[in-house]
């Protein structure tokens, strides 16, 4: 698996945890337990969320960008 594939999985998993309320502990027990932020913290840092937003902007996944922007506005 390439570094880019690992990065893609990590950002997708972070999106699932932050926006879709997936259980991060379940993700950690899966085959590819990569997450782009520290899920053990009670809240993701603003910097981590902005980094996740920037990733989805670069990959042109704008629906996810809107959800993440809403998360930033409402929760951080």
C-alpha cells in the first residue's frame, strides 16, 4: 500500500469519525486503522479539522468540505 493510499484512508476515516459519528475504536480494529487526527481526545483540534478540510478541498470532494465547514462553525 502506498503512502498516498494510507493518507486517503486516514482522512476518510477521520471524516467518518468527526462528521458521521463512526466509532473510532471500531476503525482501529479494522484492516487499515489509519486516522488523520487523534480520536482519543474529546474534541479534534481546530488545526486538525482544518487540515482535513484542506485535504478534501484538494481532492475536490466539496460535499465533505461543506460538512466539515459546518462542523468547524458549530462545534469549534
